[in-house]
């Protein structure tokens, strides 16, 4: 990260006013903001700089890191590649709470969580554990509708496992499995329950990935910033997660 930011700073024709913090400290400040998600004011008090200066540093470092391609995700086109080094693809939707919107509250309200949220669809491989792509929508959007809106397509030989929210995915991709849903006023047979348990043993990895992402409190605490930047930040965090796996 330090090498990327230093190289970018050297490219500037007009460096402008020198900052109080070194590049190493600027990166640490940005990671601290994403990890702890405290206010600019409190982080500024720790580093003895103004609140507006903290905001500028965070935005600058985030933009540089995401544009460097070192922390970019492979992307959904990778899922169509026959040479993809994965035997199984898992999908799940992670929800991040947001502050109550002043307008259009209904489209952000998630009945499942009982609060206003932003949804993030996470697609990753079981073999490497790396996240391949993300997709985002408002809290009211159903998981399967989010999948169709994301326009994610898979190679025909890839096996997909998802949760009950993706009922009907087998019509789009034949090599996909979801837990069997209990019929209304009915019960599941012993074979069906055993099948669901076996599937859940494979799907438990999803919870581990979600936990690793939500260590960054900006994804687990109520999001206070503009929603347009949420996608960039979650992609950057997922890129950092992938980079750590490669070390």
C-alpha cells in the first residue's frame, strides 16, 4: 500500500500543500477508519489534525488503492472462464445496517433484519476462499432478485451452492443446489433433512467469509456516509481480504 501511494504521489505535477502526516500514517489512518468506523472528529483528535483533513485523506487513499488494481476483485467475467481454479462456488447475501433514511424508507427496509439496510451479494470460491465479485442493492430487494439484477453468469461446469433465498436458481444454472424448503403446512422427510444438513456443512464457509469482512466495522455498524460510496468501500475491503489470503 505504501509503495502504491508513494508512486502515485510522485506522478503529481503540482504536489500542493504538504500534509502533516507521512504516507504510512495516512494509510494507517484510513485503515483505522474502515476497521473501527469512528467519526472523523474522534480520529482527527487522535492524529491531531482537523476533521476535514481526515475526510480528505480517507477519500484520497481509498481512491488510490482501488484504482491501483492491486486490490481489485477478479470480477464476474472470471466465472465464465473454464480455467478458473475452483471446484465449487458459494453465494450469499450480507446485510449492512444504515441510518434511517429521510426519504424512500420502504425501499431500504429489510423485513428479515427488521431495520434499514444495504445488501451485498458475495460470490467466492471454496477452494481458494477468495471473493470473486460483489453486487449491491437496497435492503428491500429479495436475494434472488439481487442475483438476477447483478447479471452474474457461470460456466456450465461450475457447481453453485446458495441458501434458500436463491430458490429457482436451478432454472438459470443447472449445476446449482439450494436447501429444500419446507412446504406450507407440511414437513420435510428424513432424506430431505439429511440433504439440507450436508449442504449446510458446505455452506458454513460463507459465515466465516462474512465474519472476516464484518471485522471492518464500516460494514457491520450503521453506515453513516453516502450510499454511492458503499460499493467502492466494500469492494476495497474484499480486495484487502483477498490480498491477505495470497500472502
